C-alpha cells in the first residue's frame, strides 16, 4: 500500500498544489469560511466522495468506506479551514486577494493535504478494511473553537470514531521531515480580562483620586507570583499581558484601566486552581488600595494530549514511509490548538509537517505576514497522512 500511495500522491501532486494555492489566495476568517467550504465540497463531489456540509455552518463531514463497510473500525482525519486577520506580505503570485486576511497558520496546507489524502484513499477503498471519516473544521483560531462545536454536533458519532489524526505545518522544520510527541504536547490557553475601577483626577493631587494606574501595576506584578511561587516547578506555566489601556494623560489619572492577557499551562487541575488564585489576588489588591477589580477568565482550549498507542502507530508509519532520519521527537509547546478537544474525547495524534526550505529561502514563523510554505511538503503531507490512516486501521 505504501508504494500505491506514493504513486497516487505523485499523480495528483499538481492538483493538490493548485488546490492549496486557491485556498491561500482566497482566505476567510473564523466561522465565515463559506466560499472555502463550497470550494472543498465541489472537489469532493468531483471525485464522488460522499459528504455532508453545513456542520457548524461551514464545516464538512464525510466517510469513505473500505472493504467490509460494516466494520466498526473508524479512523478520523481532521483539517481546519480558517485564516487570520493579517495582511499578507509574501509577494507570492497567489497572495491573498482578501485585504487583511491571510492563511498565516498553514490551514490552506492542512485542507489541501486532507483533500489530497481523501482523493488517494478513495481510489484505494477496495484495498483496506474499515472506514475513513474526515472533518473539515471551521474556526480553529477563535473561541470557543470549531472543534468544540463540531464535537457538540456529534461528528465523532455515526459512525463512531475510534481514533483521530491531525496534521499541522511546522515552518521551523525542513520539508521532508515530520515530528511527533507522545503524551502531553500543547498547552491550555485561557484569555484574561480585568478592569480596575477607581476615581480619576488631576495627577498633581493624589489625595483626591484613586490611582487606577498604580493599582493595575501592583496587580500585574503580583499575579506573576502565581507563576513563580504557586505553580509547581514541574508544570510549565505562562502568564502574559499584552494589552493595557488607561486613557489618561501626563497629568490625568483615568477612572479605569483595562487589561488583557493569556494564561497557559499543562495541567488541567492546576489550571482551575490558578484561575481562582488570580481572581482572589486581583480583587483583594484592588480592594486594599480603594479600587474595584472586575476580573474575568475566559476558558480557552484545553491541554492537548497525544494518545501513546495512536502516536506510536503514527510515528512507526512515518519512519516506514520517510525513513528514521526524517522523523523527530517534538518538545512541549506553549501554543494551543483546539484539536485538544478531540484528544479529550478519543485517542488522538497531532503531529507536525516540516514546510521550510532554507536553500529556497522559504519559511518564517506562524501567524506572521511573511510566512511561506515549501509546496514539496504537500506531497509528503498527503502521502504520509494516507499511510498513517491505513496503518491505524490495520492496528485496530
């Protein structure tokens, strides 16, 4: 099957690149991927691949049945569809035509790779047992996360999914290589919002106002103690604030200050404890200084955990398909992914696809206006995902 997959991947290489370029040139923001969804649906229809549209408005779900379609063995493959609110600055001939919107996280590659994988597996469906379920998911970049909503719409049922696989571009890794990590891999990510309310006034008359700027400063500094003195040194934890707005002046203290930040960690129990500690600390500091603090934690994506057996099967398949020298072990990442929701429901494997090419000056960083992708990675992405899917079915 490995050789058959490689032949078919090569056969459809140009079409897969064409698909990726169309998706890249026509990006859409989270939960607004209407044209993207329609385009993908049309290609699935062209290749006679049965599917259902309109899941969470723009999502697509379908199944390719192999031999013995009544088999209970089901592996799911997932790709995300949304782009980011970033103005592209790559100079590519197929740069985004939608102003201020760009596929700067590689979701165009994910969707094109999954489409290619489905085209390949559809041609091989008389040669494997079990079923391939596929999910084209909206809204990975925006809370509450399309994965959460897809799960609530029962995409892991009918037929019931046994395992799920996700693939993500990795511009730090050269094309031809892939990376895996078993167990905990990516952090939870929560959004922090708080507002300090006091009494504004003339900066030269401190006895007449409640200094919201000073109170906010004390809260921000104190909250870092939760990371340095409350978190276990064995649990990586990050608390960062990236947006502070206090509309005063050199001689004006504002009535209130608003702050936004992010909290990330790798332990769900500690995550909840930290939320409670942050709220209590911020409120008590504000009260002690005569102000009020309105503190909100918006729970984001949970910790992403790769199932040990599912990941072992996928990694072994990658070594067989690409060679041991092209398969690396990944470090923990403080970034987050809504694929984590799937990992809390069923055995999962989320791995990385190398997309950089230093010789061609192709690379960059995710969520950056200059990110470029080596399109040779598409052939690897399609071939490897196809092979991993069949190896997972064979293992069940």
